C-alpha cells in the first residue's frame, strides 16, 4: 500500500494554524481543542465569554469570573488540576 504524501502547502498551513492557537492560549482565549472542565465538589466550571475568553465561574453564579484557572498537569493526556481543591480533573470525552 502506498503512503499518502502531505503536500508542502498543507504542512505550512498546519504550522500557521498551530501558531495562531498558541497565540490564542497566551491571550487567554479558548481554542475549542478540548471540552470545558468542571469540579462539582467545588461548584466551579469553565465557561467561554462572548469574546472567546476562557473563565472559571461558580455554577451557582454563572457568567461571573472568579479569577481562578484550571492548571494543565499533562495537556496531551487531558489532565488538569482544580484551582479550588487541587484534585486532578480529566477532560471529559467529546459528545460529538
């Protein structure tokens, strides 16, 4: 079976897309590259603002950023740390 070759133009485009995603993350924007996180015991979850910023809110008070952020422990494995209790949170499976 023949190996498919990826055109050079597509490789360059993929590199540009990755640079844009990296820039979005540095600016605090959500790149939609994973599901949103939550920690039910702490009553907190991530939300995305109209402008695209990733924020953390109390479930009981949505749309109100509490200033905390889930910290990446291992992004490739989808493991993050809850900013409230320190518990490891695994990114939920996509429903799509």
